[in-house]
C-alpha cells in the first residue's frame, strides 16, 4: 500500500477530479475534499479504490472559518498523514471592474486566496515536509475585465504562492499551475471554448488531464519551488497585446 497521501480540494468534479485520478494512477492515496458534490465525491472514491489506492471523502465549506480550520486536522485524523496539498477549489463569478463591490471582492478572496493560504500554512505548521500546488489562472499574467473579483483573488494567490515558497523552504515546495482555456464555465458548452481559441497561441483548448499532469509533475519534482507553470497553449504571452 502507498505511503504518500494527497489532499485535493474541490476534487469531486472537473479539473479537481482529474487531478485526483492522476494522483491515484501514480499510486498516491487521495483525500477527496468537496463542498456540495457529495454523490460525485462518493463515485470518485469508488473509482480511486478500484485503482488500488486509499481514498477518503471530506466535506467542508471553505467560506466557513470553522470548516476551514478543521480541514487539515480532519484530513490528518482520517489519513494518518498528508504529503501533498492541492488547492484546487475556487469560485468564478462574473463581475465588471466598474461595478465591483467590496463584499464581492472579499467573497472571491475568501475562497480563492485566503483558503489556499490558510490551508498551506496549517499544513506547514502540522508537518515536517511536504509539497503544495495552488491552482491559479493564465489571467494572472494579464487582466480579466469581466471577472474582476476573481482576477484579483488569483493575482493575490500567485503572489502568496511565491512568498510562501520563500518562507516555507527548504522543507516545503510551493508552486502554482495556471490553466488557460480548459473547460467551459459551469452551465456553458464547447462553443465557449471554440469562440476563444484565437486567444491561444497553439489554436486549441487544453484538457483537464493536461492540467493534472502539470500538478503531478510539480508534486513529484524535488528541485522546483515558487514557480508558476502555465498550462495555457501560450496564452499568457498574448495578454500584453490584448490589454
Ligand atoms: N476550468 C478552467 O478552464 C480553468 C481555467 C483557469 C483556471 N482554472 C482554475 O482551476 C481550478 C479548477 O477549475 P474548475 O473549473 O474545475 O473549478 P470549478 O468547477 O469552478 O470548482 C471546483 C470546485 O470548487 C469547489 N468549491 C467552490 N466553492 C467552494 C467553497 N466555498 N468551499 C469548498 N469548495 C468550494 C466546488 O466543490 P463542490 O462541487 O463540491 O461544491 C467545485 O466543484 C480552479 O482553481 C480554477 O480557478 C480553471
């Protein structure tokens, strides 16, 4: 039985699910965190067990202070110990810069920046060594005028990622993966991706597994920290031109 365990937040669906499956294929035990997708989390657990690793589900609303502070201790209780933390859970609400309200900004920051920061710090305080990957967004290299609160929260997390890499070395590596055009936002279809392919150097959209492979690479690496790996077909290079 494997002795390496990963906690993946927001793991029940979409990119988080693919990260969990990829880790299991590597022989890593997975703690599947979810908020509301209980059926998907249970189904994923069955799949991971079939892949021959240990898999446990954990529910927490990362907006809630008590849930957030209980997550690492709870995960430790269930798994014995944690080696990898993948901060994947996020929200992606629309919102123009011109109309951005303070509460809206704080709601984004609470889930997309504060929760990953808090969990990483708690992980570092609870263990002797480990690896962390934070899910960012290619937009951190440019702007997003339609999701201003989200954009600011991911830019903040990108800076936090680098500062934590410095502060928590040498026993912890902290990196970021910045996906580009991968899956349409909740409720939208493939048309969303096709309409945006012109913004990608490689003229195609990526897959959930392309993001998962980058996460696994960073978790497995022993000589990379404080880096942001863009999995975006080169889109980050075009941001400056777009403005
Ligand atoms: N999809 C893309 O093309 C894309 C592009 C750029 C960056 N990213 C980043 O990559 C990561 C994964 O993307 P995704 O599209 O797969 O994410 P997603 O589907 O939008 O969200 C992932 C999970 O986050 C969880 N979550 C949301 N609010 C939460 C809360 N208050 N407490 C706990 N969990 C909460 C949800 O869990 P439940 O379902 O259990 O409620 C959800 O399934 C995100 O960090 C995203 O910002 C994605």
